[in-house]
C-alpha cells in the first residue's frame, strides 16, 4: 500500500511538472507588450483595445474549448530594455502561455530570447521586420508583410502605372528606412532601373527642406518614402509648398489615419502599401462599419488599423487554439497552427497559410491612397 502511495505521489508530481504553463482547466493566460507611454503609444493603445474587444467576445461565447482567455499587457514605452523586463515578468512571474501582438522590431528582438528559453511562442508581433519569421524558429509566427517585400512588389507596379522615369527615395537612417530602400531597389532591378536619387534623415528630424530640394533638383517623378508619421507629413508638406508634386509611395509604416488627420489636405494623393483596411465609422463595408461602431461604443474612441491588427491577432490565436483541442500545450498549438489557413477577414486581409516550414502567413500586399482625407483601397493584392 505504501509503495502504491509513493508511486501515485511520484506520478502526480511528474504530471504537475509537465503541466503546460499558462493553461488551466478553465483559463488561458496570454501576454502582450505594448508601447503605452512612449513615442508610438497611440498605436500600442489601439492594438491593446483591439485585442481586448476580441478577448471579451470570445469569453462571452464560452471561451476556447471551455477556457476563458486572460490577457495581460505590459508597457515597454518602446524601449528594448523595458521590453526585456516586461517579458521576464510575463514569462517568469505571470506564467503566460504565449506572447501575442508584441509591438516594435527592436523590442521583439530583445524579448524573444527570454520567451524562447521557456518555450513561449512569439505570436504575430506588430512589426513588419523579416526577423519575426527569419531565421526559422518553431516558436515564431508572423503576419505582417515585411517592408522589403512591400516595396519589392509595389514599386514596379507603381512605376508602370504612373510611367515614372526617375524614382527617388527619402528614408530614415536606420534599419527600418534601409529595409524600405532595399526593397525598392530590388523592385527597380526587375525593371532594369536604378534609383535616381537617395537622401536620408536622422530619426527625430523635423526639417526636410534640404532633402526635398535634392529630390526636386533630380526631377524625381516618383518618391519612395521610408518614413513613418511626422516625417511623411513633413516631406510631403515641404514638397507641396515648393511646387514639387511627384507620386509619393509609402510603406505600411505610413498607413495610419494620423497622416491625414495631422497633415490635412496636403496629404491627399499619398499611396501606401497595406493589408488590413482602415475601419472608418462610416465605411461603405457593412461588416467593418458594424465592427467600428461596436468598438466606438465600448471604448469611446474611433478604431484604427492598429485596432484591427489587435482584433485579428486574438481571433487567429483562438482559431488555432480551438483546433489544438482540449489538451492545449505549446506542442499541440504548433501542430494545429502549422496546418492553418486563415481566409480573408472583414478587413480584407489576404488569405494566410502556415506550415511546418512557413512562418509568414502571407507575403501579399495592396495599395491604398488618401482621397478626400481618407484612405481608400485602390489595388488588388500583389504577391511576390
């Protein structure tokens, strides 16, 4: 009898040791790191609210295979060092099952080693960096088409459509800006063209007069923007003032309602590569309009494309976790995720597929343009 008791105790201890972190009989604990107080706090807040909306909907419907989702969000203030501390807290103290929708390239790169040491998946981070799925790692899943691929695919289309003869670029002098330019140069190579002029600026710059003057002097008729918000507005605003009116093409980093809200009518005409459609409250699409107004009612603010990202990330997690079944573990989730195909959603995102060797859902992107102060989809998806 004593031997049986010892054996049972040993078996119980072994099963407890093997229990999946962040998963109990009735709860799944997810973690996310957002910028809630730094330079892109607006994006971080919107991503968080989008995730919360979908979490609440899922929990109201009974959860995932009977388990409610608990979402814990930490603030990195867009600082990689703080992202590491946040990851350590979520992974080691809060015992999360998975990291979802972590915002920022440098922040993800800093936090991933903390997660991977404990077998924690980095699920659909909010950054369009290739490092989110390369080099291959079983714990990486990415949804955002890289800046490099966006430009490599979209620029040749724009050159042909606009019959552009001189393509130029202004870009932020860091890895983000360089990725945009590398993709643009790779796209031009397919047309046997080269960049006519390249000019950069330091992060935080507010005066773009010298860069605009250089592009104007080079007679550029299409300008690739390796810019984010303030720099996009500054470059286009300065160009308009000086009578320089080329076609402007930005990446998804410039695809935000803040461009037309802060930049005003001068921003009309700007093109940007994108995937998810911006959810305006008066959007013609009834499903988007319904969703946007539901969001507005719940949080008392208008949704943005980052709200849509957050919502879709949690939705994708729930679908894969549901397919993984009642015995939810990191391994069972990976096994399910590696067979997932996500059809286009209400925001018009391209179909995304994942396999044991494919960790980016889709490499397809399309174009939107600011028309009368709003982003309007103006192309179908193009795939590399």
